[in-house]
């Protein structure tokens, strides 16, 4: 794996869909769309560095076919989306419409439609991948862009996760230091019958895993890998800067980058001892020890990883809210303290190239790394980086 790429960062958007016969929870954002920010917090605008940050999490893509209220032959503002159609008469259908419009139209543009009760709904644009669809036909290019955009925002868990989108056209291939891991790419045409809904794995698809996305369990996902299970994009797609411009004959491909999710509970376990970090006794006082125990569903084994700067994170107990803090003395016991923003509570999390799936956790303050010197409960200490098994940790979604 290209470790340089593994250190770069990016962000994204969210949705869920049901395509024709697919009745799938795609995990699109249920929060108001205006909450999704682009790059430096500038709402609904593309940044000069390209790419787009957004939140993934819709719940179903309903009725996306010419027979179910949406025609690619007409403009969205014309008869392409008929007021009172199947799509407009359910919350799930309107969510689908909201993300289609968001993907297709640029910021400052919107469409308004009514349901069968005469209630009006307005759907704003944001990304602008297919602006021509506002008043004209959605041609093959438009269909591929919108298809890839919708699939890229699927989250089968329904959880809201920030992602970063890049691709040819309006998005561009610029990266953001906030999202270092290349998750994967999405492509196809879900407007056709039968629909083509595809993905392939990015170089970091199973690093910094988040719920409902590639690398995690994604039951009921509406897309599949056309190249076979666990196929890397770089083996089958045409590279273009930090992403791809052609996959399996589809020319308009969107690539997603991500980072650890601050609202997800993770379990951190030692490769050497097989035991997992735990907040000793569930203590809430500053100075509570971080010890080891067998893997379990205990809240004391749940930790959250939150970016506090490019490549720097705080790691805090879900149980107490207190954050990991090493001492300045090598070999001292790891503890949990209230977070102050000091460098000794900031960590660099580095994937181990020689042991895929394991990470080193090293202090920003002194470069010392978390280490297990034995299998005892008190065995988590900090020591100089040695590139040894005792300093390797797995990070999995908490049970």
C-alpha cells in the first residue's frame, strides 16, 4: 500500500437509496442538508482546493426509474419529477430526491415540488455534478455522475460519517489534510434497467474503519464489486491524480476519502497480549489507570478517536470522557485525564506497513509509543518507538 497516500486526508457527504428493485438502507444523513459543510465550513460551496466534504446517511433510494415518478428525459424543474409522484409521497422518497438534487445542481439552485397532499418541499443543490438536469435531459454523463454521487453517500448503518469526494468535472482531485484514508471508488448507472451499481476498494479501505462503509460490515448495500471480492481500484481502474477516471467502462468515477469517526466507539487491543485497553474500574477521576482486559462489550473498553489537528488525535474513554495521557518517564503506566489540549494528550496514529491492520500510537509530545511489556493488567506503558509487536495495536469497531 502507498503509505504516502495513507497519510493524506479528505471529507464527504451522506445518503441512502433504494434503486429499482433495491430496497436498501443506504445510511444517508438525516440531519438537515444545510448542516453539511464544504471544506473550511463554507456551506454549500465548492472550495478552491476542490473536493467536497459532506455527511453520509440517507435511508432509502425510492422509485429511481422512469416508471416511478422520475424521468431522466426531462428536467427536474419541468416534468422530470412530477409533483405528487411516488417519490414525493414518502419521507424516504423525498430524501432520495433531496440527495439527487444536491448531487446534480450547484449551490444557489433548487427545485420545489408538492406531495399528493399539496405540501411543498424545496430541495437545494450543492455539488453541481449535472447542472443541465435542472431544465434539460439527464444524459449518460449526468446519469453516471449522479449514480456515483448517490452510491458514495450510502451508509448501511445509517450513521452520519464525514467523507471527502473527488473526481473529474466540478469536484476535481484536490485532497484535504483532514481525511487521510482512501476508502474506495463508486461508479455505474442506476438509471438503467437493470441498474449498474459498483464500487472497488481504495488503498486504505480497511484502515480507520467506520460503520456502514467499505471495510466494515455493509449488509444490504446496493452496490457490488464487479471485479470480484476485495478488488483494489488501482488494479482495474485508470488512475487520475488522487483518484480514478475510468472503471469498468464507466468514465465518471467518484472516489471517497475518510478519517476516524469521532462519534464511533472503538476497541483498542494489543497484538502481543491479545488483551484490550480498559478504563480501570470505570474510574472517572483524573489519573485513572488504563489497563488491559479480555475483549468484551464493556463500556470501559470503548474509546473515541477525534482529530485535533492534521495527523493528531485525542483518544478518550467513552465511559468517563477522560483522555489517554502518558507520563514523561519511559515505562510509566498509561492514565486517563481531562483533556487540556496539551501535546502529551495528542497522538499520532500510524498504520504499521509490515503488519497490516495494526497501528502505532505515539505521543506528539515526546514521540514515545504505547507498549505492552507483559500480559498483566497494568502492562500498558509508554516507551521509545521500537517497531515491535508489543507496540502494535488493532483498532476495531466496539462490540
